[in-house]
C-alpha cells in the first residue's frame, strides 16, 4: 500500500519534471489536438443557412426573440474613457477611440453594428469581428475600423504541435475567412490578434472551449419545426378552404366521371373561406362525414403554449416581453416591469459582458484610454425613483447622509450650505455643528427653543412676590 509520503513524493517529482523524468522544453498550454485537426481549418458544426431560413426567416417567435435581444444590445452605447474604471472621464468624439465607438466602420453606426453582432451570436452561437489595424500608428495606436463577419464564412485553425509537444503560445494559430463562392483553399487568413471571437458555451466543443459556440437554436430546433409545421397547416387550410379529410358518400354506385363532377361541384360551392357560412345541400342518398379533427380537438392552444415556452427558454427572454399567448395571459404592467428587469439582470448584462471584455482587450490605444458599455439610460436597470427617494429621505433623517447627498439622489442640485448632517434630539432636526437659529422644527405648534430666549426673565424673577401671593 502506497503511503501518503510516497504519493507526495511522486506528485512532487511529476510537477518538477513530468512523468518522463525530463524537464519540459518550455511552458505552454496543455491542449493537444489529434494530428488531423492540427493546422487544418475546422468544419462548421451547425447549418447556418438552415437556422436562418427555417428559424429567423420563417418562425415569428424566433425572429421576435432575437430582435428583442438585438435592440437591447443596440440601446447600450460603447464609449471611450480615460483614467481608470473607478475614476474615469469620457473622451471627446474627436478622440480616435471615441470615434471608433461611435462608428465602427465607414458604413455602419454602432447601433447597426451592435444589432448585427447580437443577431449572429444568437443564430449561430458565434460572433466574429475583424479589427482593422491598418494605420493604427497614425491613429494613436487605436484600430481604425471593426467589421462583423458572417459566422458561417469563418474557420478556426488550431495551432499544430511543436516538436511533438503541446508547447505553444496560443492554442489558435489564426482564422480563415472564406468569401461567398470561394473554396476553402482560397480563404483569407487572419491573425488571432485581429479577430474577436465571442461565443456561447459549447460543452461538446472538440477544441476544449476555443472552438465554435453552441447556438441557442440547437436545443429548440425540434420545437421550432413543430411550430413551423402548425403554421404551414393553418396556411394550407385557409388557402385551400374546405376542411381536409372529409368524405361525401352516396347509396348508389358512382362512376369515375360522376366522382369528379361531385368533387368539382362541392369545391366550387364550398371551397373558399367566404362560402363556409353557406348551408350544405346534398341530393338523395348523399351522406357527409367528417374524418379530421377540429381546431379545438387538435389542441392548438396547448401546442402553441408548449412551443412558446420551449422556444423562448434557451434565449432567456420572458414570454411577456415578446407578447406570446402564454405571456399575455398573466400580463399586467407590474409583471411587465419585473420581467424586463429580470431579463436585463439575468440574461442581457451577461451577454453584453461577453462583448465588453473583448472590446476592452482588443480596442486599446497607446495612452490610458479604454472602452466600456454605458448602462446609464437602460430602463430595465434603472432603480425605482420613488423607492430611492424614500430610502434617501430615511437616511437623511437618520443623519447617515448630508443634505446635498439627499438632494442628489432625488435629482436636485447641490446647495452651498448643504454639506451638513442632521441629528434628531427630542424631535428637533438640527444640522450637526449648526447655530441654534438654524434648527428645523417639526410641523405643528412651535415654541421658542430654550437657548434662544434672550431677554426672558430668570427663574428668580418669575417667583411671585409676597403681595402677589
């Protein structure tokens, strides 16, 4: 039996020199890919065209959810600052980095750029952004432009081994952009330092998290197909008019010509939506029998609610925000506000952080300028002003904040004599260190404070004389 001392000795020997007993040549990432993956552009894991045509283009729920998140991302501007994150000052629009934040490239403003980034991320699970550094030396070291690339046209190239060992500076050697209609051999190589790759988690990634992300559409694809099939069925029903799977039967034999004539007359008389209210009249011996289920028997309501919950769940968007049937059933204004707040706190801030960290890493100049997302005007993250005013008032009354701090929290400006705290001795609100004449008295009948009764008779003078007694 191996003792603890022997195990520690073996572990120490392993960490010092490895199991082979020889020290490693150099430090590097511990990832080793199969030889057929190394240096070879990866294949796409998802069918981007199918996700776009059958999901984004054909399914109203998927489109509405993706666009809701895209509009949310576009509402948070990217700004350039100088200083530190805790003590920063916004740079003027003339600064190269601030200009890049306002307009990432000559053809796209930041809202258009951010919208496209969000759509690509939620469609494929990946968003690739090429950072154009040409002319960066004359631009204060900051990149000159940013371009979003279609995720299905980008290939990841894992770095090959060096000397048979996994010793490398980066696990990715670069990216390959394959234009439309071009072969992979004609792709454009891109350096890893010039490509931002924002991805969603993918547990089955063969590159240990450095490859492609998992699209939110992947787990909801079957529910999306069911919803699309229901929509197609309803479309065909209203397009063709007559209820499918119906049968007209007669007590007498009919020839093929008679069958064709009966079908033609039936469709002519009852084969469009505007004729559904007309009564059905059949000849002697004719019988009508319905073979298909009605809409209520099919349970479209339950199917719609099932699809809604399974489609919106992977995107992290509450149903009430999209206006689905299940969401509107319990919709109130208060519920909507809470749902929007939960969406920003639980979903959107995390997703925006994926982009913000990449922007801060790749968009750096020669000075101390940096970029950050500005959440100031996001309605879903704004705190209730009434509640904040009540909290600030309680803190002011308790002497925890100054009068100016209280005014700032309720949206008012500073005043010259407002940097004072309040204490509350015997129901009198008094600024700390203030003179007696600066006391605030509570509402109601007021009396002169004792220490302000100048000229008042003394206690001895108030004693009645013998004659008065």
